[in-house]
C-alpha cells in the first residue's frame, strides 16, 4: 500500500522559478522469502545492514501562476 501527501513550493534562483516538492510517504508491503541457495550467495555475503529500498516516484506537473 502506498500513500503520499505532497507539498509544492515555488522557489526562485536568480532569474529562474522552479517547483520543489516536499512529501510525506507511507509505504507498507511484504516480500516473499527468497531461496538464497538457488542464487548461490553465501549467507555471510548478504549485507542486511546495508540493504536499501529504492523506488521512483513521479509527481503531478503543475504550473504556478
């Protein structure tokens, strides 16, 4: 499940004006067990403390007046 709230903000940098988005995201989910033996990865080679979850998010395109 994925819920997000976004907060657009107009910023100026020199002659440029851009939209910057701040967001609150709540993501819940579950992963299936992975058969590590089939991947031929030794248990001591799995770096759980360095694991990250990356995802791409595209937001609404709005023009500021």
